C-alpha cells in the first residue's frame, strides 16, 4: 500500500483532519497505527482524539472504554 492510500486511511479511520499530518503519520508509522487502532476498536475502545507531539515523532491516540480513558503514544525511535 502506498503512502497516499495510508494517509487517506489515517484521515478517514483515525480522524487526522489535516492532510499533511495524515501523510506524516503514514510516512512515519506505515500500517502500524492503523493496526493498533483496529485492535483497540475490536476490543471495544472508542477513539476520542488524535494529536501529534513534536510534530515529527509522536502520535497520540486518545481512547475510551466505559469510564476509563487512555492515551497510547506511538513514537518513532
């Protein structure tokens, strides 16, 4: 899958609204972020928000399940 298809999926499935950030996520994390999101969704978690930290290394997925909220940090080493 090419980076533009991955960027489209980050935009549609994970909700990264800014196209350049969706492309950045696709370039840095490839399918990893999408697979993690799918697993969490299958386990009953709901995606609340996404945001970048450092703009070039870290993507935060904010998820909730029932009354519990979690932040999952994807960071490129």
